[in-house]
C-alpha cells in the first residue's frame, strides 16, 4: 500500500458541507425552548406566587412575562432568573 495525499476540502461540495446545517439550528432552538421552560419552572419550584410565568430568551436578553401579587415578588423573580447561568 502506498502513501496517499488528499486535498482537505475536495469532497465538501459532493456531500453538501457548503450548505448551512439546518439540524444544528433546530437543535439550538430546541435547547433554547428547554432552557426557557426550566427557568419558568424555577419560579414555581422556589414557591414565589406567580401566574402564567413565561420566559423568552433572545440572545443575552431575557424577557419575563406573567403576573405576581406584589412588586417584591416581581423583584424576586428577576433576581432568581437573572442570577442563573
């Protein structure tokens, strides 16, 4: 057997490597939705009284919607979610 040398990206067009990977984008979207649900579930698990809590991740921005009986509870939710990696 001999020694072979190949061009690194020679087969890329043949196997569609130049096309964007849709499955990676879909996976990222699914993971983001799971993170949003877990963050909303944290509020319930801690016991802060709240209704219809929904968390939307938009890059580094987190949008929290829902209802709480007091301003103190709102601030607790913001601190809870804001201090989560």
